C-alpha cells in the first residue's frame, strides 16, 4: 500500500472543533454532485468543503469558510449546529469523502495489509483507539473494506466508520465521525448517507 494513502488517512479521521456562535442551518436534504459520484448527506448537515458555490459559502461562518474550504478533501459535510439545533463549542459530527488516485483492489492480501497497517496507524494517531471491526463487506452490490472503531481525543469519546470503495481506476474513502453519545441518532444517518452513494 502506498504512502500517499496512509498520509491521506491522517486527515480523514481528524476531529473538527468549532467555536460557539450563531450558524446558519440547512434543512434541505439535497443530493450532492461530486463529479464522479453523487451522495445525499444527512439532513441539516452543511457542506463546508468541496465544490462550494456562493449559496453554500454564504451559509458558513467566516472562520469555518476560511479553514475548511481549502482542505484536501473532495467533500466534507458537518453538523455545525449539533443534534439539538443549538450551536455549541466542541466536536462536530461529520462525513467526508476523498478520491484516492490509486486502486485499492480488495484482494485477501490487501485486506490483511489494510487491517494490520490501519490498526497500527490509528493506535499511533489517537488515544485509546479500538477497532470494533475491520473487514470486507458490501455496500449494495459493491465490495468495500470497512473500518469501525472508537477513540478519544481531548474529553470526547469518538466513533468512526470508514469505508474504502474501489472503483475502476481510483477509489473513494468515506469517513463518518461522531460523538459516542450521538450513536443512536447519527449511526443510522451515516449509514443512509453512505448507502446513497451513486458512482457515475
């Protein structure tokens, strides 16, 4: 597995801490067109990085706009207002998608390598990282490699779901992170968003 993929993964699971303030809330549940794919994000989650047009940019506070619009990601959706719809300071549940410009053929050897390398990578990156599952699975009819785990950062207990999706010449990596206290509300939202992915 190439170093470029591992370097990319250090970004994909990072936390997003946002200062308190008044944020615009998007109640629309629109399909997002990423060029090579479309996805329907969770309702109310705001596009903060990716193909941001004037409409999307206008919804973001200045500090969020400046920080995330230049991120190395195809698209990042964030629940800025939080589950209670009140702006709070702290971790913000998020879903991001990155195109990896290399194939990730899910052979038995690569699945084993991904399992070993990613587990060590995340143990080094995060406090108290535990993999709850790392396995080949399916999203619809498509074979994927899926990672589920937990870790802590600052005073937050975080849950992560990451899906590697091989395509013909590239691969997509989708990562959903959320506070463990939100699991009952967010896990299903993430699953529906991930399963809404359509590759063109």
